[in-house]
């Protein structure tokens, strides 16, 4: 009976955190296809339209470490519920926005909620599932994330085309309203090992990441040499270095620097940064290629991208399950290599006359490659730290990934604009091809890094399981001894 109850709790945890992750991933992409409608309805300029996307990204990337730290300190279940509530409120505010400035503020509020929810989904999973069952759970978790990526452009295009852009935000509200009480009833509370918040570290991490992400976002429109961009990036670097110094000095760091001394953690996060750099920078331009060059509607583009994202949904659970038995590293190497091949293939065939059929195989390879990295890399991060440290590790990994994605879009945008433009389909292709090759080279370099620096996640997971079992036995023995003494 207790075993059945425990398994039921795990299933509920997986369902709840996957739904929370789905909401945040969906809204990262859903707004893009609605921008023309928002422009018409609210009279927004190009710059303010950019900020309807960037406000979410900025708040999300900057506060990921903070969200994880708050969960460790005040309770992960509690902060997950707070994050879902904030995200839902932001969604309702966005749907009701009377002006573009109000919409930008609402999008920032959504980003705050998403930053709290995202790292805690991984932590709550690690708490609920023993190491030998985490692979499959992480595979499902990754597949749900893939569904969010797939559904973003599709849902955004369908709802905007069928009704109005307001509906893309309203769709989150009933899900959020149902998820909060469900989480309260079904999730188990847990906390990290830190007794109090590292406030100086929190302030330095948030402001440092703000400087870096703001500079990267602004570089897309202002250029790398712009004074605002240079000052923002320089200040971000200085503040991040100050954050590292603070974490090395304090007794209760929000991000222990010892994590990066673990080869598995360091290599996995390097792989994650490279993958988000190469793939998300490329997806940004490929989704526009389908519309601007191949003349698809937003809805048609979303449907055609399902080959890519559908492969993530199919392969991710299998990769997660097998990574527990074989180890994560081989999947990460293969995944990055597949993605590099896929981008190189797309760069080779991209032209104004390209048929969609010629993109189907590289799309499927790219999605399969992403799936081979998603769950195994999450498994590798969890295996490299104790369960009590998963909140800190998850926050760091998600922040690094998000930085990689923003950096990828910024760098590939620079490559694109130096070779092409939006003036004509041919000009777009002229910029797209070298940008894709840069993404392919970055992914190949990531595969090489994972191959050259070996690590064993299976051994780490076993060691941590044994360590935690020993700690649990010790606590039980001390409790029994105390009872006898009384």
C-alpha cells in the first residue's frame, strides 16, 4: 500500500510539473506569430513589439537563479504555487492589455513567474523520483517541453487567425487556476540545505545577469559596438565576477562554485549552452524562412515545424529511459553531432526555390538530436549533485541555457545582417546560410568537448544514492537512539 501511494504521488508530481513547464515554454514562443496583429490593434512601433518578446526573456533569464534560491529557502512546493499564480496573473493582464506598454509590463510579470516555476520543476521531480526512475521521468518532462515548443507557433497562429491575439494569453488562465490547488493537494514540500538567503549573492547574480542579457538583447537592434550595449555587457561581466567572488567567500552560497569542479556538471552545462546557442539561434531564423521565403502563413509554418518538434516528443522519453542504463554522455555527443549535421544540411539546401520536402529529413534529425540532449543532460546535472542541491543546480543550468539561447540569437543575427537582410527572399537566404553554418560549427564543437572530457553519470548517481541512503539511515538511528534515551 505505501509503495502504491508513493508511486501515485510520483505520477501526480510528474503531471503537475510538466504542465507548469508546458505553460512557460509555450508562452516563450506563442507571441511571435501574433506580433503583426498586436501591431495593428495597439499601434505598436517595431521597437515596442520587440519588447513584448524581450521583456519576457529578460525577466525569465535574470531571475532563474533567484527562483531556485527562493524555493530552497521558503519551500519548493510553495514557491512553485507562487510562480504559477504570478504567471497566471501576468497572462490575464496580457490578455486585457489596453496599451502596448501595459502588455510589455504584463509579459515581464509572466517572465518572473516562469523563472520561479522552471527550475523548481526539475527539483520537484528529483525529490519525487529515485535515481533509477529519473531517466524515464525526465524523458517525459523533456517531451512535454518539446510539445510546448511545437505548440507555441501552432497555437499562436491558430488562435490569432481564428479569433484574436488576446486568446493566446487567456488560454493559460484556466490551466493556471486549476494547477495551483492541484499542486497544493498533490505535491510534497521540500527545502534546500541553506538556512537563509544569500542576499548579496542574489543581488549580484540578478544585476549581473540583467546586464548580460540586456546587452545581448539590445545588440540585435543596436549592434555590438553601441555604447549602451558595451556598457551593459561590461557591467554584467563585472557583477558576475563579483558574484563568483561572493559565492567563494560565503558559508551559505546560493550557487556553490564547487559544482563547476565536478566534470559532469561543467561539461553538461557547456553542452547545454552550446546547444541553445546553435539550435535556438537557428530556429529563430528558420521559422521566418518558412514564412518570408517559402511564403507559408504563420499557421502553416507552425504545422510544418511539427516534424522537428514532433521528433523531440517521440525520442526524448526513450533517450531519458536509456540514459539511466547507458549513461548520459554518449547521448549528448550523438545529439549535438546530429544537430550539427542537420544545420549543415539545411544550409546546403537553403534557397529561394527550396521545397519543404527537402527539409523534412534535416528537421527530423535536428529534433531527434535535441531530444538526445534534453533528458540525458538534465539527468547528468542531477547525478552530479546531491538531491538537496538540485534547486541550485537546476537554477544554474537553466540560466546558462537561457544565456546560450539569447547569445545564439544575438551572434547569428549579427552574422545574418552582415551577409543579408529582409529586403527580398534572396537577401534573406544570403544571410540565413552563413548563420546556419555558424550554428553548425558551434554544435560540432560542443560534441567534441563532450567526447574529449569523459564523465560517468551512472557512477555519480549510484554514489549519491548511497550517500543519501547513508544519511537517511543515520538520521533514523539518531531518532531511535533519542527515543531510547527518553
